[in-house]
C-alpha cells in the first residue's frame, strides 16, 4: 500500500513558514497585512495584522513599493525590489522583497511578499563605497597609492583617473612664507 502524499494542515504550514529565514507577508487588495510569519524579536506578528503595508516602508521608498504593486497587478509577473522598513525608533532594516500574486488578482487581489533582510549587505556596500572614496596619500612625499599598490605623484594620478590636467602655481600662503611675498599674492 502506497503512502499518501503529505498534505499539510494549516498548523503544519504555519510551523513551516515560521522556520523560514525570510519574512512572508500576505496583503489584500488594499495592501492591508493579513498574514505575517515572523518579525523582529521585539515585535509579534499579531501587531502587524491589519496594518497597511506601505506604512512600514520608509517614506522615500513608498512610491517604489506602489510602482511594483501596480506593475504586479497590471502584468501578473513577479516583482522584486529593495526597501527600507522603519518601525518605531529602534527598527530600521533593509529588505529585498519579491512580490507574487496569489491566484486571480482581479478576484482576490491578494499578494504574497517574501522578504529577505539585507541590512548587513547594505552596510557592507556603504562601507565599500566609503573606502573606495578614500585616497591613500603618503604623509611624507604626498604620492598616491592606486588600486594596484603603485605610488604616483598627484598630477599623474589625477590625470589618469579623472582625465584632468594639473596646472601649477604658488598659493598666497606659500608665497608669503617661503618667498617673502615675492609672488605678490597673484599666485594661482
């Protein structure tokens, strides 16, 4: 006798969804949260049932959220986007969210959103961008180290990366201190 296929109960499905590392949200046609499998430990899912989802999205990203929701409803094709979610003063996280329709959007309007917390990845991206903006300069000779570890003078470095030509002159401070005002303050 063959075993019957696994047919999960509602409780089984809730237990399975609770174990997922992603946040799973179901919203109705008005964008109101009807199901949420998990939240940050300082909240409970029940706190968000009945809340309109866009209220949790940072105001700078609400238009993006609504654009993807409208595109899902127009095309029926899954949508993916990144948004900053802010709840109160202590919860500020970034999520990559995939939006899918649950059945006929015309009929139910229900949308499934599966979100992965990408806050740490965003922080690393920000740090990498900040480090790329740092310019390592020798404190002694003023040469600049490039991405290959080679040292170049400022004019060569700037000309190579910025496609800029350097012109030289003497600033008024140097002219006054090093040349006893010989440049007459007209230095460039």
